[in-house]
């Protein structure tokens, strides 16, 4: 069966999303920088998740290909013709 790991939330993640009063932007330039940093962090996390999903899909495709090959081999050994594609 596939190895599914739940997403863990650690204190660092919580701190990254917690806004404290000492980090509140004081002017438009700081606000702009704050928003850009926040958006970049979100983009990085989404990219990481996207890469993980694509890797899992590729792995699943490889497993399906292996299963199809094994089934075809078993059918050949049993003397049964496989379906035409």
C-alpha cells in the first residue's frame, strides 16, 4: 500500500503565519515588502507541494505500468491472450 504521511504542523510554521505587533509594517514601503515576502513564501510552499504531487503521480504511473506488465506476463504464462490495444 502507498506510504501516505499526514502533513505535520510545527511551531516554526505557526510562527511564520503569526503576525506580531513588532513586525507590523509602519509605512507603505514596509507593507509592500511584507506582502511580497508573504506571497513569495506562499509561492514557495505551493511549488513544493506541487512538486511532491507530480512526483507521486509519476510514481503511481510507474507502478501501474509495472502492474500491467506483470499481468501481461502472467497471462502469457497461463496461455491466455491479452486484450488488443
